[in-house]
């Protein structure tokens, strides 16, 4: 899985952080200590950690992920990360 999106609400910049969807790499999610949850009314699951985004970004950098882009969407901060595939 070479791409990963993480996000948080601006008012919650100290955590929690959304770190993946139901199709995310379980090994990466386990490394982050993420828990898989489904919000009432949603038909999809997401992974969350209690850490702030900065801590999550530091952890993912150690695994070879690099930030490609970052933006704000309404009250949400979103980072797109990529990891080079080793062939």
C-alpha cells in the first residue's frame, strides 16, 4: 500500500487522528496502535489513534512514508503520504 491519508479536525489537533480506512494495511495500522471503528450510520470503517497528527507523521516517516501534500478541507486537516515500493 504505497498511499495513505491521515486527517484530524482542526479543533482536535492534539488528537485523535484518523489514520486509514477499512482497506488499510493491517501491519501499518498495528504499528500505529490504531483501532478500527464504524461510526453509527456509516457503512464503512476507519482506523483511529489517540496520538496527534505530528506523532503519527513522525512514526510513519520511520516506516518510509513521505508527505506528498497537505490541505485543509473545511474544519479538517488532511495529509497524503506515499511510500516507495521496493521491487
